[in-house]
C-alpha cells in the first residue's frame, strides 16, 4: 500500500509539472506572435513612408526636367535671335568688337600704370619712414638728457614726428622770452632741422586753463596771446639760426587743446598742458 501510494503521488506530480511546461510554451509562442505582428506593422509604416518620399522625389525630378526643357527652349530661341543679329549686322558687330578690344587694351595699360604708381608711392612712403626714423634717432640722442628728466618726449605716428617740451624748459612762468637754458636746448636741434627735406616744422604753443594775472594782463590779455607769443619766439629763434623760414609756422592754441591724459583740474595736469610742441609733417 505504501508503494502504491508513493507511485500515485509521483504520477500526480509528473502530470502537474507537464501541464505547467505546456502552458509556458504557449505563452511564449503567443508573445512571439504579438511581436511579429508589431514588427509587421512597423515595416508596413516604413514602406508607406518610403513610398510617399519616393513620390515626392519623382515629382521634384519631373518638375526639374520640365524647367530644364523650358530653359533649353529659351536658350535655343536666344541663339537663333543672336544668329540673326550677327548675320544682319556683321559689320556693326565687328566695329563693336574692335572698340571693346581697344578699351580692354587701354584698361590693361592703365592697370600697369596704376601698379607702377602704387610701387612708386610705396617706395616714397618707405623712404619717408626711414627719414623720420633717422630724425627720431638723432633727436633722441641729442635730447636724451631732457628726455631722461621727463622735460621732453618724442613720439612718432604715421610719419609725423612730435617733440613735446614742457614750457618750463624754455620759459619762465608767465613769460614768452626764451631763457638761456631754453636757447641751449633749442640749439641742439638746429643741425637736424636745417637738414630736413620735404618736411614742414610747425611750432605750437599750449597753456593751462588758469587766467592771466592782473600784472601780466597788460602784455598778454589772455592765454591766446601768451601761447601764440611763445610759439612765435621759438619760430623766430629757429629762423635766426638758419632754419629755412619757408618750412616754419607758428600756432597758439591757448588752453583749448589739453592732452587727453592731462587734467587741468590738478597741478600736475596743468603743468603737463603748459608746453611747446614742435611737429614735423610732410609738405602737402
């Protein structure tokens, strides 16, 4: 009885397990079928999209072909018209061709001349730069003591050389007569200025914005008169020392052209603005 009972239990267990295996396979197969159906729908959608895309491309190609055909027709008509014109006015066309060729030749000659002028201007510019550089070196060497003290600066910009001197280097306060120390400073420049070629020398007087005091107002009513008198006296001194007066000029700016970096509201700024500038520029 025990053996029969055990066999029965084993048989029942086997049947249950067999049923579970069959049910698992069925579910897998059913899932596979669903996946295949989903893939089929995706492929069908892709097929439909490609079909639409191909149709659009075909329509565009057909449109392009039609456009090219129209263009060909137009060009053919133009060629025919041009052929008629050439045949009916051959002599006139030849004249125009000759005129055009002459114009081309003239333009080519003008182009060659322009290039030659450009090269000439470039060489002239290079020569001018070299001259300015030489003058800059000479002046820097001659004025190195004043440069070191900060009483004089020399700057060069686009062929224009500027010597910026503090007024105190040349004049006593409120005066326009060049003092002995100033004469010595200007004397070092004479040789360089006398040898200049193709340059103009412009002497510019500048003051600060402090009004002329009552004692000096009889001689110099405003800073205009003081700045102009100082510039003129420097100009006259250079002429007296042999510098060509034809290349000299004097300008008074009063207080109205201060340095960008100098503030007339400070003593340091006012001292910087009280100055004489000697500017070397090309002759116009």
